C-alpha cells in the first residue's frame, strides 16, 4: 500500500518488537524517503483462524483500494516457504 504497511511477523522476544519496527521504519524512511506516522498497531494472533482472517484482510487491502483487481495482481507480497522446525 502506498500510505501504510501490513505484515504478519512473529517475535520470540516481544520486547524486541518495538525496536525492530522503529529500526525498519528509520531504514525505509532513509532509503525510500517515506514519512511514517509515529508508533504502530499490533495484534496478538491467538488462533489459526485469527491468523487466516488477518492474512485475508492484508491480501485484499490493495483490491479494496482499487490498486489491484485480485490479491495475486499485487506484486508487493512476500510469503515464506514452509520450513522444517
């Protein structure tokens, strides 16, 4: 999205989340000239259903804004491959 960013990100140590987001915003602001709003909103995903609902919301956002016809038309998506744990 041109004016905000959504991501599903997991943190082992929740106290690192704020620093990581601040560092990422500082880096992208410097590299791409983005002016971010202060702070961020986080949501704890407690179930697979909740995670899937948020993922669908994120994927449909560019469609709702008229920036893509389908979620697959939006090129700015990275989905990790399943990895062994």
